[in-house]
């Protein structure tokens, strides 16, 4: 949700800022801007649309200087236009912001009453105007920024630059992530360490409420009360290969194809191959728990949906699942004997973080399952389990989903053993199935040409339904979400058995129905529901295994054959068509696969 970057450098700042913004573009891409200082004089450029628009503008009107700040925006307050693009400037101050200033109306009214004229509709401009006001009243830039921060409510990461102050930048973090990068005679700020990776691997993460005064020689950090504090300087090694598209046309394609290797890598940290047993990297006691509460958003929430089946069926522990934005305001009663698990690729999703904070102190265990070890959700949980998918750049989550499932599957087995729901033989069977999952995912990916062919027709549809039963029902939800967000075609996922209770009224030959049906115990039931669709002229794309295809492909529009799987790992394998059908349909429609409209990857606002 908005990416921010800053540099106090010893080389031209504009190319460095633009390159860094490209790595942050996944956070928002409806407008972008940059401000630099050249011999103390501030200039800025802002443009609507993707970074390429700003690049075009900078080619016509270049910016010089060795210090600067930059921003790529996902609009929250005010339309995506030039006036609302960051940096926001007032007097000698320029500000870039990620997050929401909740009391901005009150501050705006106060400043307007004092005669300040606002140039934008954003919440961010009050920060610049307030700071400029304090400077006009005689405060130094540092004092003015501190006084401004004390007045702000909400969640934010901020970068301040001041005209006439060639060697000064101020950074602040409350609720939204911000990293400080230490170079040689240069200092940087960035929304994540990934963005700073080519500049430096020496990173300090600001803690909640911290703010920092940066010069080219270092950073002085203060806590929310203004006390100087020491924060650890860490060496963060981000594999450059992982943030490159390589030979793929899109990050999404690369990330789908990476799944077998990243899943295997993740599983190797959770399984003991010699004993064919689960071996968790942190100690978790599931034995005395009443129930589990699994909370997340979007695709990560669908991983919770799958895990519910696993924990309930294998470990015999009741599971409650909820989307984070509902959970936190529902204020669910907690007995103190629950295990609460928060799942998030980014580890920064504001709703999931708020839900975690609600539960802290009320549940027996608070666990995070994340892809970014340094993230807020990871740091605020009692214990954090890494999914080890590597950087996921495409806005639509793919490899993080299958890695989340891999880790959750190991937790379900561990819980089952601890609660005596399975014995050592049962554990061995499940671990063997899990160990084979990456290979099956690789085989499923080999069916890409069949999925591509089906997508050519899917792209013509206005509405598409996805059906699945049991642990494949969440895959129907995931397939529909992926298709909606990438191709902008309306899609819904339903439990197969639910169709006859209403949605079957939608069926005619213009609505493709995609059925996920591995030949498991529920296969016959799903096929009956599929027959009901075909009896009404529905056009069915059946996704099954060879045995399922032999039994049920007659009369379908198309059948795609995936490898036969143990039912336990079928959700991982069927994630592949959920992803690739959406990917190829989007390509067919010509939409922006890696950066679909209106979205951003890391949703750090409520
Ligand atoms: C969909 C997608 C989103 C995210 C959701 C949660 O493809 O990517 O639905 O899954 O925004 O994000 P994280 O996992 O970062 O909390």
C-alpha cells in the first residue's frame, strides 16, 4: 500500500530512486512522484499512472541532486491525479507517506482556520502543512517533524525532506513498515529491505513508534517518547535472482513455476526425512488446546479454509476461521485455551495485524505463518513459522499459497500426533504424501498447454463458476479470486453441493463451470452436482485425475487431467489450475497480470 523511498547519496539520486520505486511498484501503481535536492534547492515531478509515466516526464524534465524521496501510490484519500500524488510539498517541507492519517480532517480544519490553503485531497498533505507551520513558527526541521509526529493518529510510514537541508532526511514508522539502509557515505529509507537490496544489505528496521534523523553518516533513532534508542543493524541477504523475472514474461508465471522447488525447500525445514516425521522449528503444544482460530485475508484466508479441513479431520481439533477484517471487530470471546494462527505472505496486512493484536494475551498461543521474517506479524506473534517461498513480487499470490499450505499441513500432522489422533504409522503415511507434493505440483504444471487452451474460451465469458467439495471447496474460492483479480471476469466459488440451493439458476451455456474433482471419497457426490449443471445446458470444465476422467468426462466441455494424488495434498496440486487458468485468461484479455488494476500487494491500510 504505497511504496516510499529516500536517499541521502553521493551520486545522482533520481536513477537510484526510480530503480528502487520499480521494486516497490507492487505496493501501488496509480501515480508516482519524486522530489530531489540540488545544492539545497528542492524540485519535484509527479505523474498519474504507472512509473513509466513518471519516467517519461523525467526524460523531458530531468531532476538533478544527490538527495531525494520518491513514492508510488495506492490511493486511499483522493483520486489518482497529479495533485494527490506524493511527494506533498508545503513551504520547505516535502513528505512521502504510506498509510492513513486518521485525524487528518481535524488537522486540516485547524490549519484551514489558520489560513492554510490545501492543494490536494489527501490525508498526507496535512503532515507537510503542519510541519511547515512549525518551521514558520521558528522550530528547526527536526523539532518541527517531531512536533508534527506527536499530533498524528493512524498508521503510517513517513519520509521528510527539507529545502536548504542537503544532509537531512527524517523517517518515521507507526503501523506501516519502514527500513533504513546503511550505505558507504550514503543512507537510504525504503518500505522494505527488498527494495533496498541492490543498494545495501545493512538494514535497521524501525520499531513501532520510532522516528529517525538521517544524515549521510548514519541515523539517530528515537522512540515514540522521543528517547534516543539503539536498534539492531542486521545483514539482510535477499537473493537477487529471486527478484528478477528471469526468462519469464511475468513474475506470476515465474512464481507459479517456482512452486515445486520452494515447496520442497519449505518442507525440508519442517520434516525429518530420516524418521519420515514432522519436526517443527519451534515448539508448539497443541495437546491442551480447546480449538484453533485461523485468521487471514484473501488468498491466505483460503489457505486457512483448507487447513480447517486438515486440523479437524486429521488432528480432531475444532477450528474457527475468519477473515481478519471481520474477526477483529466481531470481538469474539476467547477462553484462553485457543491456539490462534495468523497467516500472511507479507506479514504486514493491517487487518491481520490488528486481529493478532486483539488476540494477544487472550489466547494460549499466538502463531504467525509468514513469508517475511522481519515483518510486523512475524515479530508480534509468540512464535513465527516461515513459509520460505522467497520474494513474491506478482500482486496475485501463488507460491506463497502453496507454501502456506505446506507449512499448515505439517502443523496439522504435528497437532494430530500430539493429540493422539494419529499414530506413528499415520504420521509416516501423511509425511510421505506431503514429501511427494512438490513433484505432483510439477506434474500439474506440465498440463499448462491444456489450461492455456481452455483459457482462450474462458476469456470470452462474462461470469464463471468454480465448484469443489471438502478441502477442494477453498480451491474453488481461490480459483474465482484469481480469475476476478487478474482478468476482471466475474467469478464465484461454491461448494458443489450448495449449487442447487440457489446459484444453479445462473447456469446456461454462456456460464462456464469449472469443477475441481480429484477421485477421492467425495468424487461421486461432486460428479452428481456436475451432472445437474450439464443437465441444464451448463458448460463444464472438469479438472480431475485419470481415474476421474475415465469415470466422468463424458458430456463435459473439456477435461483437464492432473496427476493422481493422495487426498491430503490434493489442495496443493489443484492450486495449479486455479492459478494458470487465471493467468492465461488474463493474458488472453490483455490485462496487466503482475499489477492488476485497483490492487496493491501489501495491504497496510484497513
Ligand atoms: C490474492 C492476494 C491477496 C492476499 C491478501 C493477503 O491473490 O494476493 O488476496 O492474499 O491481500 O495478503 P497477505 O498474505 O500479505 O496478508
